C-alpha cells in the first residue's frame, strides 16, 4: 500500500541496444502480451522485447524511454523528502543512469531523521497517461530483507482517489511464504473506507533476474502480465468499486520507487547492502489506444 503524499513531500524514437544474442526461448521469456483480434496473446509475432518490435495491434506507441539519461521533461526525482510508512529518506543522488539502466539505490545511512536512504521517481505534472493505456517495463528488483520495491505504479494525475500497482515485491516474503512473490494491486480512495484488491503470484523463473511487466488498462478491464503470463485481472463489478475509480476518465501519472521498511518489515543484520539493494529498470514504454 502506498499512502497519499503530504503537501510537504509531493512529490526517442524506438531504441535497440546491442545485447548478447538471445535464443528464441529467451526472447519469448522477455515478451509482453500482444493484442491479436482484441485478445492478449503472449509470445506471438510482434511481441515486444528489449530488441523487438513495439508495433501492437490497437495501440499507438507514446513513450519509449531507454534511459540514456533522466529526461527531466517527463521525470521528477525527489530529493530531501520523506514519506510515512517507511524508514528511508529520499535523495536524488540515489537515482542514477549508467549504460542505459536506471538504478535506484538504497543505502544504510542516516539522513533526515531516518536510518536509511533511497530514491523515488515520478512523472506527475510532466507526463500522464489517458484512462486507457498500456505500459511495459523491464526491471530487476532487490529482495533483501526490508526492501519494498515498486518498479512501476500509477496514481491519478489530479490527486484524487485510486492507485494501480503493476508490480511490488517484498524482501520479507521469503520469511512469510517461504518464496518470493510478485504482488499486483488496485486501490480505491484513501482514508476511511480504503480498500485494496491484490493478486499474489510466484515469480516465473529467477526472482532476482530481469523480468518484463505489462499492464493493459482497457474499457472495463485491467490486466497485468509477467513475462507474457497473465497474473492479474480486474473488471467491472470485481471489485465492486471498479467503475468509480477506473472508469471515471482519470489521467494517470507513473511512479518508480524503492521503499525500505514500513509494515512490510525492516532490514536486519542479514541484509546485504550494495548492488543487492538496488532496483534497476531497463526501459519504460507506454502506448495509448490507436
């Protein structure tokens, strides 16, 4: 769960990189779903990969950010800020770009009255999506104890109620479930009466590896995929408040952050700081209805 931000802390053209040649199997593993005849069909011709086509039936590519730098016309990196329900202080220096990878680094250091520091990137006030959209990211999450990674989630651009979490991961899942899970969640308005509806799924493959996450928000439906496998579905009537939040014509801003601690559990003496407590994002791509 992400709490609302306080007033004091409110927050290319298609690029192909040279990578090690992928086998056909590996390409499908990275693939996101493609709309074919109005249905989501993972692993078919035209599927989006880090080196493949982004032409999808029914969709128009709107943003393709491969992070050669942090584009400040679309992203804001929070600095000297703190949020409730976590133990980290947010510093812009913890968000860096190198070799086309956006990295959000968490550290064991005291700052701003908190025991740890981390990073937070958002598009609010700069780049927003219409009510129906498709977003794909390729990310690697940290799973040390105390890490709460959210490589992509969405909030209404006007600050009204609602939230969509494409992917969240918790380092403490290994203690709670004996395995790491991908969490996909939708929220209604915050405050009194706040409700969530969450799908928890086991990671396909290595949880510490790179995975491709996709959300398709279409009329009366929200679908989420991991490596081409549908892991979450919400639609009119399920939950009961679906229409009041997700069919209200809102525009949506994007957020990428790495939280530490909170009600999901704190770091301890076994937490291995450094690269194992960094969240990495290869690219963010968005589509709108064509």
